[in-house]
C-alpha cells in the first residue's frame, strides 16, 4: 500500500497545496470540513482538494474531506 500511496503523491495531479492538505488530513482523524480547509489553505483550497480527489487519496463525504485509515496512517508517519 505504501508504494501505491507514494505513486499517487508523486503524480502530476498532485500539487504542493494538495500535498499540504494530505499532510494536514493525516493529523485529523475525522477529516476537515470545507470551512476548516479554507481557513487553513485559503485560496489554495480548491486546487488542494482537486488534487486529492483526482488521485483517489481522499474521499469527500457530506462536505468533509477525509483519508481512509491506512492512508491517514501513512500521512501521519510521513
């Protein structure tokens, strides 16, 4: 699994804001609501979200962006 997550993070679809959001989500066991993402990332929020959604690293459920537990563990460690 670590290999596939690493490939996704190096994908051309991942931007620096998306990597930053990935790292933030690694520290948030319940994900982040849109208002929280905007407060943390400002104008880069949309770009960051698109990068994670396009690579399949983070699903969006009821307005919250989250990582699946194994992916969150990877993000928290790295």
